[in-house]
C-alpha cells in the first residue's frame, strides 16, 4: 500500500515539472524587475528615498492624489464587474443566434494594447477630451476633465 502512495506522489510531482519553465519566466519578467524597482526607489541612487514614501502620507496633495487613484481604481473595478455580470450570465446559460458575434465584440478590448487603451482614455477623458467638452456644453462644467 505504501508503494502505491509513493508512486502516486511521484506521478503528481512529475506532472508539475512542465510548469517549471513558466515559473522561471514569471520570475524573470515580474519578480526581478519589481525587486530592482523597490531596491532602487529606497536606496537614493536615483534621488528617490524612503522619505518620499513618507511624504505621500504627510503631504496633503500627495495623500489626496493617492486616495483619488485608489477610489478611481475601486470604482472602475466595481463598475466593470457589475457591467460584465449580465453578459457573462447570458453567455454561460443560453445559446442564441449571434452568440459568436457577441463574444467577439466583448473580447475586442482585450485585443488592444495598453498604449491604445491609454490613448483612448486621454482622448475621452483628458483635459480637452470628448467627455469634458460634451459635459461643458450641456452643463457649463467640464466633468471628468483631467481624469486621464
């Protein structure tokens, strides 16, 4: 009985071996740059020291920017999750004509690079973007100006 357990454990370990290149790749492209960035930002070689991190909490302007960034990130995450629940439920539970077209339309944003999405954000909600210009014409105030 013990021999079977050892063989099973060996097969489970052997099944995980193909994942080692992926783990090594992730270490190379994620862990090493992030650790280098953290070390450099605290060391002071580039003019940035740990005191700047304390200033983020101490200086009201920086603290306000941090809170606005966190609030915007949380809001976007919540709204996008809510907006995606209905189509996900529909596509998971029902088959209908045009389903493949709807799937391709919903997957279209994933085909764009981050640069294109960032440019689109600037065009839409930048200081002279479409959204601020339209809201200024409608309400007299440029809502969302500078969010990008």
